[in-house]
C-alpha cells in the first residue's frame, strides 16, 4: 500500500497518512480500524403495560472471544427507559454518554424523566448529523403508559415495533418469535393482548439459547431488564 492511500472502512472512504520507512511494506491488516464491530444480540419485546429488553454478555471480534465475558449491552437512561446497543463498542459508549446528558437536560427542562418516544427522536437527530456504527433499541413505558420498543438503525431511521431483534443472532432468533404474528390487521397488537412478564422472560431465554447454539458471537449470560411503571427490574440468567 502506498503512502497516503485511500481505503474503505465499513463502506466509508478514509484517508490514512502515515510515515513509511524505505523498504518497508505496509499492508491493510496493519492499519488500525477504530470501527471494530463487536458481536452480540439484543431482544426487545413490548407488552401491554411493560416492556423487556435482553442481551448477551459476550464481546467478540473475528471469532475471537475476548476476556470480557460479562459486559452488558443495556444502559439505563431514566426510571422507565432503557437503551440497548450493538455494534462498535467505542461508539456505543460515546453515544450512551451523549444520551445520558440529553436525559438529564430533558428532565431539568420538563420536570419529568425522558420517555422512549422522545429518546428515539433524539437518537434520530443525532445519527443524522454524526455517524455512529451501532444499532440501538429504545425500550420502556411511553407517555400513555404502554410498553414501547423503538429501533434506530445506524443512519438515523427509527420505527416503533411490537418486538425487535438486533445483532448477529437476529436471523437465528427470528423464527422463535414468529408465533407472535397473526393476520396483518392485528399483527401490531398481537403481543400486547397475549403476553405476561413471566412468559416474555421465558421467550427471551429460549431465543438466546437458540442463538447460543448457532452463533459464536452470542453466549455466556443473558441480562434482561423488565420495565414497568414502577421502574426497571434487572435479572441475570446463565446460558448453559
């Protein structure tokens, strides 16, 4: 690779200018890439008056399981709102810091904690102005007291869904959740009329067991946050 060469990282052209000693050969493998995708899986489900979001705790890259096997991908933002993020770990931590600053300002300005609706809108505006290599899921209780799940993609689009799966185990877990689907008219309301907290936790556990068996990026433990009007309840369950 010649000096000042242009490479592509995650579809974005980046220019690297670095000194090259005479006779030295520089390969693309020797270039530091800060946007390192860390595997993992998120499962978020909205109920009638509650919502749950679960993640695994394994951090991996290039099929190498790192020493950190108990890292959560869930972050409390307010008493009734939780943010989940998978993707580049450094971008996740930077975005969480920004989100928590926004949450504090929102609470001071409005004299009430931020709700999932407002946080999902804020993430959209943020990602449209600055690129974060992460997929985020906002889960919690909305302004009407209903369970809410909002998915934000890396470029800022967001959508409210009855349930959502992000991460490397998504294609494996999706068939486990297909029983939620009814006909087109009641699909969006199918979850809210049939689920309980215990049933949702059980479904999440079965989904992660399926992902663990087929996806090397998912494993170790499952962290799950159960969000109700009373607050956030945390559970840690092993993935034997």
